[in-house]
């Protein structure tokens, strides 16, 4: 396979993961580092994400390397140059390569060699396909982490992913529970306190049978909003009022996203009230603005949900 031979034959490889690298990106980078015998360095445009810190522990992701010192630059888990910060792939003089499972972006056109499959659930499984024979203990452990993380703890996994896991697990020398503890490190005390405070301030409403929860907290509004879906809310919106700013984070249960797109139908619609910007995905959205009148903002959110669900809110 040309891609693999090219990589194995290169002296001086720089593996680059995307901005705020997630577990799949970090796992793919680490696996390449562990598998390849040639000189491999790891880097990210800024830092690895909070969730990937535990996995990245012990590996040196060099800060701002001089890209010209390398012969090969391989990007993992990233479709577009936009997510690569100040790295300039276009001006790189050596060989550029990409392993990715996202829908095509500009990077897919730009690189010299690519191994891409947008049907794959993770970049980690693509690394495994490439280096099935070569994976060692450390690489296996990382790749399992990447596959499990990108399938939302196997909820979106299919027979291929279960097969990869069953092949990799014995090679990793780990139990599945060891993998899960790498993926879900203990939550910081400060975050747990914020979540508990937010829980103590919950205001719950029933709108046409949907359970809507509001709360407020000084920080960790997104983590708090997420935690209320686990408790039982269909939609949760958590406000954080600061000196001259208000921040809002919302989460919506999957299954309700057929009826409401939280980012477009709710948050974007309330930019004016927030006097700032807001938007997001169907199940997760956020906003911030200069309207520090919390009651006014809260009321606007409640009325928007009443409009969408076509009923008056009942206090629970
Ligand atoms: Mn990925």
C-alpha cells in the first residue's frame, strides 16, 4: 500500500492533530508514534481537549515546532486547514499526508497522500486498518480509546467497530473498564460544585408534556445543562450572569430534535434579547450577550419554548 510505504520510508515525521484535539485525534497521533519505527514528533495547533488529557499524559506534544525541520507532515482526524491554526500545509516543502473520516474539506484536496473514508466512525479505526499487523500494546490501547470515544461509548458502533475492539483489546493488555476510566476521568471538584449549585436552583416546567429545566450558575453552565438531561429533563437551559455579560448554554434530548433544533429555533432567535450572539447544533447550543437582566432573558426563552411546543408552561 503506497500510503503506508510512504509513511514507513520517511525520516522525520510530524503528526498534527486538529485544534483542541479530541480523543480520536490524540489516539490516532499516539498510535502512529507507537507504531512507526522512524522518528515521529507529535503536535497540536494549541492544546489537546480536556477529555483527551488523560490519554495524552506522558506524550510530548511539542509547542510550535518548526515545520520545515520535518520531511513528512501527517494530519489526523481533520478535514480542513481552518482547524490547523497557524500551520501552513500549502507551504510545506516535504510530503503532506492525511488520515481522516470526516466529510471532505479543503485539506482533502491539498495533501499529497490521503487515506480517507467518510463512512468510518473514527480515524483510529483507519489507523488500525493501515497497521493491523504492527499495532503494539500502547497503540492498541490508544486506538480502542479513539473508537470508543467517537462512537459515543459504542452507542453508534456497528459490527466493524465491535470487531476492531475485540481484536485490539487482547493486544492492549487492558480490561475494557481500564479504557473507560481513561475516557471518563474524575470530574474536577469545582465543576461538581457548580453542577450541584445549579441543581439546587432548578426551575422546571411542563410544556405540552416536555420537561424544560432552567437554572443559573457562576461557571460550568454547559456541564450543568448536560447533567440535567441525565437527571430527566428534555431540554435544559443554564444561565450564567457575570458583571456585564450573560452566558447561556442549552442541551436537548436526542429524540426531541425532530421537533426542535435548539441552535436554530431557539438560541439564534433570541440573539436580540441577549444583545449578543447565539446559536449551535440541534441538541446543543450556546449564546452570550450584554443583557444582564436575567429575568427578562429567562422569560424570553420560556416564551420561545411555549411558541415551539404550542402550549403554556406549567410550573412543576
Ligand atoms: Mn474523529
